C-alpha cells in the first residue's frame, strides 16, 4: 500500500491466528525447559570438574533469556487477545498486540508516523 507522497505504508493486519500463538507458546515452553535443563547440566559438569567458565555459562543463559522474552511477549499477546487484535511486525515478522507502538523483537515502529503537512495539503487541493 502506498500513500499520496509515494512512500510505503504498512497496514497492520491480523496474520497470526490465536491457535498458532498457542502452538508457539507450547513450543517455547518446551524450549525454555530444555535450555534450563542444559544450563543446569552445564554448570553441574563444570562444577564437578572444578572448571567454571563464566563466558560459556553467560552465552547459554543469554539464549535462555531470549526464548523467555519471546515467551513473555506471547503470554502478553494471549492475555490481550480478547481486548484487541494482534498482528506481526512488518520488519521482522514478530507477533505484537493491538496496542503496540514498537516491535518488542527488533524495535521497529509498528505504527507509522504520517507527515501532518501532507495530510492537510491533500485535503486542501481541489478535486477538479
């Protein structure tokens, strides 16, 4: 979709059915459990060998935090589903709630800013 000035405007649409969000939620829950298990096993193995490598633990914990952030966002979307529709980010495809201004994943603006001068200029031009 393009506006009068020729710049691209992305419309927010409902692309992700609630069923897909619930399936993704279940997948992320399983992934969190797996990453927690792996992190615990990693720390245990390092401890019994008396060879703690903080950089390895930090890298594994960061992966867990990333999945937990995705899970938290989907939890938030599912809770707000009854209040409004959700869509996906035009930049990265991450799901967002109806009230989101910026994407939680990539930080891109969900709502596009429109030049007010252009709006009023278009309204002021005669039709014929």
